[in-house]
C-alpha cells in the first residue's frame, strides 16, 4: 500500500495527516518513502492557494524532520506529522528582524540617531495612506511625536488626503505639492523632523505596479537616498498569490538598486 492509496482527497477534518496513513509500521522512514505523501501534501496546499514556492519549502522542511523517524502507529504518525508541520511553519513565519517597532524607536532615540523613518509602499489603491494614518495614531497613543511626509507627488488629491489625516490626528505634515522629486521631499521632511526633535517620520508614497520599471526605480531611489529604518509593504489580503509576486518584485527592486548604489540594506514587511 502506498502513501496515497485511498487518501487522494482527504476530508478537512483528516487534514494532511491522512496522506501519511500508509507509512504506519514502517521501521524507519526514508526520503523515497516520504516522497509520494509529500507530493500529495504539496498539491493539496497549492490547490488551497498556497504559493508553490512556499508549499515546496514547507514540504521540504517536513520531509527533513521525518526522514529517519520510525512510525509505530497511526497515533505516532499524527503526532509526528503535526509536530513537523508546526515546526516548519514556525521557521517560515518567524521574522528575520525585530517586529517591536516601539522598542526600535526607543533604541534609536536613546542613541541620538535622529527620527525613526518608516516608508509605506505598495500598488495602487490598497490603503497605504490609511495604514499610515492608523500607524500615526498608534504611535501617538504611545507618547511619540509624528511627522507625515507627503511623498506621493503624482496622484491628484494625495497631498490633500494626507493633510486631512494630519488635521484629524493633530500631527504635522510636510509637503511640497505635486510634481516634485519624492526622494528630495522625503529628505527635506527628515531634516525638518531632526530640527524639531520629532520622534518618527511616516513617508507616504505613490502607488505603483510591481512591473513598472521607472516607478520602481523611483521608489528604490527614495529608499536608497534616505535610508529609512523600515519599509512597509501594504498589500491587499484578497489578491492571493499575486500578493507574493508584488512583494517579491518590490523587495527585489529595492535590493537591486541599493546593491548598485552602495546603499544600506532595507527591510520590507508585509502588513
């Protein structure tokens, strides 16, 4: 009996453990014995809109955890597979850097490093300006002073939208109108924040598709010129795997430009 016999379409309750049912009693698992079951798990994940690259990494990690393990019974299989999946997901989802923004801001203030700068980027219409305003409110609630930088100098109404957010929040706004170089506007805003001892600068940027080379280069210039502490990618939750493509290409554009210009590495976070 193979790992996939009678388990090609497991119920939701049975989950991925069903794919490994045929391995009960195997003295010691090998990569060859695990391959059919892992292939079925990979196909099931892709069918549920998990991106193929992530499904592959997840299955590779689970396979590495199970290789050489003895499956004495179905109970052992369930516990072992679930544990391997949990560990694999934890490794995939654990951030590579701190996610405690408040602690990072406090550390930079203590070191006298100037304002903490966060750039918001993403495709058109996903809520960058709204997310920026919510972040400003959160930071205010924790006693931090905030300056909003209107670096979307392209979209009609973008500056006015941010001005409305600033007025409602009671924070300062730096803008130079439309048609300006966004990197230069951001640099001026950061200088203003440093002069006024403002804790955080939140930089709004124009929406752009990930395949638009000139606009991606302009965003990369803004990041490479101003060396922000964080770059937040704002994405739409309902776009599925296209969100991964967007984030990957945004990150690649920033990394490529910084590598070519000698700029410092910047972090991109999906929020």
